[in-house]
C-alpha cells in the first residue's frame, strides 16, 4: 500500500504565500514520481507542477509564482506558492506513482488553499 498525505494549506490574502508539503511512503514498493494537482470548486482536477529527471514542469497558470522541489530520500514533495491570487483557491492534491505498467496512481486527501480578495 502507498501512503500519501498533504499539508500546509490555509487561508491567505491576495499576494500572500503558502508552502505545501507532500509525504509519500510505501512498505512494499518505491515511489518513482510525485506531482501536484488542484481542483477548484465546480472544475475538474488539473495539473499544477511536478519534478523529474528533466527538471520541474509547471502549468501555464503558474506564471513563475510557484516553485516545486523534492526530497528524494524521504520522499517528499514541496510546493512554494507566492503571489497567490483568488483564482488559486482550490483543494491541492499530491499524486504518487509506483513502478509497473498499468499501476494505479495514489492520491492524498488534499489540502485546502483559500486566497481572500
């Protein structure tokens, strides 16, 4: 089984910052990839950022405001979010990937980020 847990969400004003953390672990396999997604109210879940061998990748709406980083030893994934906007209000989820073709994705419960106008 794979355990995924996000933390660090909260309520901030426009222009504020938050740092999200994701802790992923498994007693039976290894974590080979992690990424951040978000789901705004009434919208489908969307990609935010991830980091791999090719470096970090970001959704277009990030516009240089977020920085993704990873601790490969633990493993943990972080998302530093600066200059937050009301439209960033969403539940932020972490996804963990394990080896094997067709293996399922594992998700955490999410952490709420609310940006006040």
